[in-house]
């Protein structure tokens, strides 16, 4: 095909994107893209799948000996793997290994094809489930972290106003009172602990005396 | 296919984590609300003073014009807190008689010791541990803590009951007992080593 033809195809493509091609022009495009891929210039190849008809795909049939070839290669791979594993195995457990490696070759002819198709049919469902899980999870986290109801402080049930300096002062005094009280109680307990310490010391003395 | 399974797995893990997280949160809330319920029962009743302060207010403390050192200490302690609840029952009321003298009147609406016992029994034992209990004459003091990991106190409860008053204080957040004990008695360093022992408990 000449260079001119490619330009024409380009023009037709543009028309096609605009949705302004006639049936004839579309047929032209189809014809162009359904030829052997080698005749289509590189820059036009991305559009090929759009115009390739089912017939063109149907032409891509599996060659008659495909299945036999496939099985042969599969078995060859299996044998290779078996050899590898038996090579790795030491003399002492070589017997066990050969038994173990023999087992998969027997079951090999029918790989887990039906199982796979079931799993495959579940993919869309699984992706939906995954999305849902993510969504639910994020909602849980979101609602879990935003629980505060905007209340800043209350004294005797009265909500304090942040902007009121007097209220702030009140809140601060209450906080200070609580902390000082905690402090003083901790400190009195320390004094008690001191007595305990004396008790400990005296018991230590008694113990050491007993030992003597 | 593998990537899909991976996404699904991550999704499940994520959900489990978040559920765990919310469970933990709600259980914390349940336990706090158990204390909160008691707190609320007496809030607003005659003779009681209740205070609840949130971290939002603590943030504002930092902006306040505070001159004295003690106030600064309060601000620095409060920085790591997530809330303070205070409930005080004062059995004494001060009134002035005709001559202008202050008189102390016993209200006797509640018995502070009974309140102390009631509150002590209502504290969920699986959540809070006794830190120290002091019985001195007619005064009962009990400190309880909730630790997230050994040595890290995440909630501190203090109950004080004597014939004249009952006090319940709950501090939530990261609590450093040493800093609190320093407050208001910066001169009294004596005995701090005992507190160090307490903290390693």
C-alpha cells in the first residue's frame, strides 16, 4: 500500500472518532485492519483490535497437534523438575523423594482445570467484596475517630465557653485544683511509704539477726 | 488473580484491624462510661460539684497569660492529657450568721464514706488496677490506674473519702506521676525516690 493510502486511513479514522463515517468507509477501515498485521504501519497497529472482525479472530485456530504438544512439554517440564528434586535429595532419603516425586507425575495429565474456572468465575465477586471490605473498614475507622461532640468543658453540667476568659480561668482553676489534690495525696502516700521503708529496714535487721 | 486475592486479603485484614480498633475503643468507652454513668448520676445533685474538661480546653491553657511557675507546671502536665473529670461532694457548707461570722454547717445529704465505698465497688476491676490504697484514721484514699503497657499509665482514678467530703478524680491521657507529685511542693523533693519505685511497679 502506498503512503497515500495510510493518510486516507488516518483521515477515515478521524472521521470514525467523530462518528461521521459512512458504512462504506467503515467497511474500508475494516478491510484495511483485517489484513496481515505486517502490512499495517506501526502507528496504526494500536487501532487494529477495534476493527478486527470476529472472523479474523476465528482464523486463529489452534493447530491440530496443539494438545499433544502441550502435554508433551508439560510432562517434559515435570520430568525436569523431578530430576532437580531428586538431584537435590541426599542418598539417605532418595527413596522417599522418588516416591514423592512419582506421585505428581501420575496425577499430572489432568491439572486442576475445573477448580481454576470456579475461582475465575468468582473474581468479579471477589473484587466487589474487597472493595466493600475496604469501604466498610474505612467507615469504621472514620466513625471511630470522630466521636467528640464539640463540648470543651462543663462545670456542674454547664458548658463552658471557650471564648470567655472567665470560663477559661474557671476551667484552669478546676484543673489546677484536681492536680494539686492528686499531688498532695501522692505525697502523703509517699510519707506512708517512708514508714513502710522503716518497717522493711527493721525486718531486715531482724532477719539478719536471725541468721546469726 | 494473585493480586485480587491479595487485595481481598488486605481488605479482610484491614476490616479485622478496624473492627478490633473500634472494639477496643468501644470497650474503653464502655468502661469509661461505666465510670461516667456514676459520675452522671451524681452530677447536678445537691452538694455535688462536677467538672469535666477536654483537651480542647487544655490547648487554650497554653495561650493563657500565666505568670506563676505552678501554673506553668499545670500546663505542662495537662499537655499530655485527654480529659479530666472531677466529682466532689462537700458535706460542709459555709454560711454567715447575723453577726457576720462564718459558720460551718453539715449538710449530711450523703455519707462521704458510703459514697467512697459505692464508687470503689463500681470501678470495673478488669480495667483498672489498684495502684495504692491508703487508710488513715478516717480518710480513705485509693489510686487506680489503667495501663496500656507496663509502666505507661493511660488513666488514673483517685477516690478520696473522709467524713467531710468525697472526691473522685479521673485523669485520662499519658500520666506521669512524678510530674504530678512535684506540683505545689517543688521544695519537697524528699521521698521522690520512693515514687520512682512506685512507677516501676
